[in-house]
C-alpha cells in the first residue's frame, strides 16, 4: 500500500528497449518514496500498453498518448492522480509534453537537453515560472557526492581565485554509422529533426558544460568552437572542441567526442586556482583529487566524515558507508530525491530543506540550449569568438 509520503509518478517515453527510460524508473524509485503508476510510454499505443504490462501497471493507466494521459489523470481524484511526470522522450518532444503537463498543474522532471532549440527553451522557462510548479532537469552528474564536494570547495575558496577549467567527455560508441543498423538510440541522436542542431555537443557536450558551470558557479560568456562530423553520411557533429571564456577572466577548454575509439563514458573535469587544483572523473566517481604545487596530493573519498564536514550536500547525496561504491544510478536518484522532496514541500505548503533545492532547473536548461546554439554558430562562423547570450 502506498504510504502518505509516497509521490505518484507518470512517465512519457521510455518504451520497450529504451535505455534512459529504464534508468529514470530505477533512479526515481530507488529510495522507495516514489511509485510509477501511469505512463504513455511510446507513440505506438500497442507498445505503450506492452510496456505498462511489463511494469505491472493497471491497464487503465497505460495511455495511448501524453494528451490522453493529461486528460484522464486530471479526471482522477487528487489522491490517485500522478504528482509529477518524468519526460524521457527524444528531444523534439520535450517541450510540448512539458507544456501540457505544466498547464494542467503537474510538476515535471525532464531529461536533457531541455528542448529542441533556444526559442522553445525560453518559452518553457517562462511557463515554469508562471506555473509555480517544480521543474527538474536530469543533468545527473551534478548528483554525485564528490561533484558536490568539488563545488563546495570552490565556494569555500579552497583553490584560491580560479584560473582554468578543463572538461572532457569522450565516448566511442558512434565511431561507425551505427544509426544505419536499426540501433534506436543512435538513430534519433543523429537525426536533426529529433535531436536538434547538434549531435555530440547536444547529447554529451551539454553535460560537460553543465558540470563546469555547476562546480565553479561561473557562466560561460564567450566561446570559439570547432565541430566535426567524422563518420561519412552522418547529419550531425560527432566530435567537438571548444575554447571557453568564463566570468571573472577564467579560461577553459571543453572537448566532447562520440568517435573516440575505445572510450566509454570518460567525463572528467579539472579546475585550477591560484593555490590548488582539483580533478574528478566519472569513471572513478567516489574520489576527488586535490593538488597543490608544494604539498602532497589529497585524495578525498566519498562517505567519510571529513567530506560531510566540508560539504553537507555531499553528505546528503551519500547512501552507503565509505568503501561501498556509489555511482551512476545513485547520482541520478539524487536529482530525483531532491526534486521529490521539493515537490512534497509544495504539496504540504512547507519550506523545503535548502539542500533539497540542489537540482538542475529550467534556468540550467536554457543555459544548455544557449551553449549548444553558440557552439554551432561559432563552428560555422569565420569569427574567432562568439558571445553566449544570457
């Protein structure tokens, strides 16, 4: 039986064979206080019903479309209808689904990038503000405890004034024209009608951009980019290098690639200040390295009291004792948990724990879309530097 504090989740997308939809379902329900009760899992009504059966949902809550889902959920008593929707479709569907659910009064969790283009992102940010509903964007790498520690060390000026940020995200899974083999994930991510103006930069480059801005608290204000499509016949970029200028004169470099043969998910960031530098790698996520010119290498390990003392946010994001690794699903779950706790506070008209407000929002979503647009424009332009609009 559902407990009073349990939130009821609906999902749009995430049908049979969908990787990220399954990740969202596992992450959202990891802590046992969110329950998936409804969904429109596919543009195909038959596939949506099939997915619902596999998930053990009541057939009446497996909808043929997101529009039907909105209408029929609103018709249910408040104690039965969903509290929020999770949007895990390809990019081109994010905006209309979010718009429909926000207009109906539902809270929204949406996969990244937030929309197909900048005009949609600006409209959605306005809609979120007017709706007064919670909107969370699943830049899941911000959910790692050691990323939160890195952010708090920067805030505490442990590195001194910042100078340089280097962030990279190499993958190799699209080194061949996988989209021609019937591979579902490759097909939509390389299709400009469904993915947007960018391929690799939109898919994983935005994770690198978001991570850099999240840890440092600095906005990218100018950039100079070089996008390449190495695989013949592909319609969107599969590799990109971007020089960055941040606020306060900080300089940076961002590299993202999906044709780096042999690489898996090599997201990594280094931040250098006048006194110290730090380094975090997603494939070894429970460790943060802090370096200095004339001192020993510091290796901060997740789960220890000394981490909690410097970063309450990292402590909140930690479930297991030190030595028991936490990784991708738990980081994803941390975004959901913070968003869910904020939704509960809204429902009960209480003040949310400030630490629960630590999740990506529509502001971050717009920042990501502005970054994508600026990178694409810069790569096509003869100008050396382009400003990133606010």
